[in-house]
């Protein structure tokens, strides 16, 4: 089958089930004129990737796409231009990403790692087989709400303002909480820390919530995220109607599973939509997530605007609305501690990658140190 520009935007286009639309066709037009083929990356493995094109799936080398830049490494979900012929075939360029889910790596250089691109829904899977870890969920949500427009990641300076990835929290293995009241309380606990985010209990064993989830992800691309044992691959198999993803039983002691999914795989759902299943995440370091942290902890930022001082640290300052909310019980102290922790971590990561921010941070530390020493000297003078 050959590809032509005239059929690029038709609903019957062979890439339509993978998310191809008129906007992608317009973006790809210059590459079509060069005789290249459009394709979507469905899997990446050791510098090569599987790309679905109008002519079928090809195995392509990614050497042409700046492999030394971690933010430009070809990722599952990317739309690319590939050679129509050649042995081996190569990915010639990445199309500007609409969105990308990025976390920081554990390296000392604090590089970003792109986990999935061009996504419409970030689905955070939380197993009810173990106690809820609200701190970890807040971290996932902050990253999900900071899913950045990939065009900026590719350096062309543009950012679509009308496209963002929307988070969704799935409470998996809901059949393990048979009491309806208890399950309702768990949903409410998550809703309190996830403002504006839909929280849905699901069970692959009983089918609870699966139809609703299928309808949500039936349009666009969704990525499944969570730790090992959260039931991501089982849920993917349920939506697919067959055992495509290998799964293993989670440990009964702590509910953790083995990393049975080792690569990120893009799967077309029979009911419509595209699903990216990912390996279990041991850690989710923040990356450029200040905006997401602000959204997750919006009630704290709303309170902070009511403080007497605009640079209030929410510790012992007079007229602090945040500490007042903690004292009257309307704001849990755990919530403020989590907010501070995530902001510190995000600022530390940003400072490692931004020379100007490092300089500003150093000046701020020196200023506070000088103020502290001056206050101490004043105190000593009064006690003499």
C-alpha cells in the first residue's frame, strides 16, 4: 500500500486508529514532499523502535535523532518520519510533541526522562490491595498535571495552548474492598488530594468500572502509570479482550509485583483509542513540575495569598493563613509537609539544570544567612 498526501486526513487512513488526524497531516506535509513516511512509535528497544506506518510496522534505527539529548530520544507515542525504503530503515525526524510525561532520572546530572508522548490522558493506577500512599499519589499527580507540551521540548519555541494531558486516578483491584462504605471513603480520601481529577474504582476481576474507563480512554491516547503490582497490564488485557501483556501475581505481603512489563508498549483498543502500558515505576522524581505542584495543592496556594506577608514561609509569621488553617484543622499538617517536600525537590532539580537559578538560590541563601546572623547579634546585644 502506498501513501499519498491526498489521503492523509481521511478517516479511513490506516494510521487513524493510532491517533492520526488533520493536524498531524498538516505538520507532516513538508516531510511527505521529501518522500518520507509518517509513523507512530509503538515500542522502543535498545536504540531501535517499532514504527507503525501506512505500509505496516517497520523496525527503524533512531541514530539520526540526537541520541545524546535525553529529551529528544525517540519515545513510545512519538510521531516520526521514516525512510520509505532502505536496509536498515531510519527515523529521520520527530514531529513536535503535543504533550509529554517527563520525570527526572536518578543521575547526578538530573536529566529528564520522557516516558510517553502525545498523550491525552495520564492514568495513575493505585492498588487497593495495600494501604493508600497519599504522598506517592500526590507526586504522580504533580507530574501528570505538569505534562509539558512536547513542542517546547524539541526546541521550536511553540506550545499548543489548547492541548494538555488530563489526569485520571484508577483505584484498581476494587473487588478487594467489598464494603461499599469503605470503598466510598477511600474514593473521598483520594478526591481530597486530587482537586478536579476524576477518581474511578475498577476491578479487572469483576468488571467494575471497566466500561466507564473504556469510554473515557476511547478517544485519544492514554498512558498507564503506577508502581509494579498496581494492575496496569491486567487492566490493559481486560480492555483489549485478550492476554497481550504478560502479568504475574503480586506479593501478598506488600502488594508489590515484579516488573513483568519491561518496555513501554502502544496498543490500539478495540473500542477505540490508544493505550500505552508502562513498566512499574520504582521512583517518580519531579521534573519541571512547579505548576503541577501548585495545582495539586491549590488549597494551600489559595491560603498563601491571604497571608499578611507575600513571602510568608508559613512557619511562625504573624497573620499566616496557612498555619491558621492547620491550627483550626481545616488543613492537614501532612498535606503542608508534602507540599513543602515536593517544592523543595522540584527547586533542587531545577537549580541543577539552570545556572541562573543556581546563582539566585545561592544569593537567597546568603541573604537569609546574613539576616539570621544579624538577628542573632541583635538578640545577644539585648541580653547583655
